[in-house]
């Protein structure tokens, strides 16, 4: 299981849905693009295939850099494509 494969579904108790992914872009103001990987079992062959989804998340203080591993949570729709917000930075990207 990859380190980015961490999803918690919303339960009846009201726990928020969070995902863990890698920041691939921070070129927008107060917005980051997060790539989330998941493993999906192929219907016919049974082999696990890696699928990637790119989500836009709200970063109020513009504190994330490319390569950071972050937790994001579902929120109300903030724009046409942005419906996630930054919860915390799990791991900072290494400086090159």
C-alpha cells in the first residue's frame, strides 16, 4: 500500500472525508493542485492498477510547495473545480 493511499470515508457520526496526496502545483493564489493515488483492482484480471486523481484544494496562507505530502478534506464548493481544503502538511519536500 502506498503512503498516499489513505482515505477515510464519511461516517454517520459526521467525520470528515480526508485524502492524502502530493502537491504538484502551487502556481495559483491560495490554491494548490494535489495528486492523489489509489489502487483499483482490475475487473477481469484481478491485478491492482494505480490510478491518479488531481484535485484543487484551498491553501489559505499559500504555505505549500511542490512535492509536499498533504492531507486535504472535503468542504463546500469554493469555485467551479475547487471543493477541498488543506488540513495539514504531513511531510515537507526536500530542498534541492
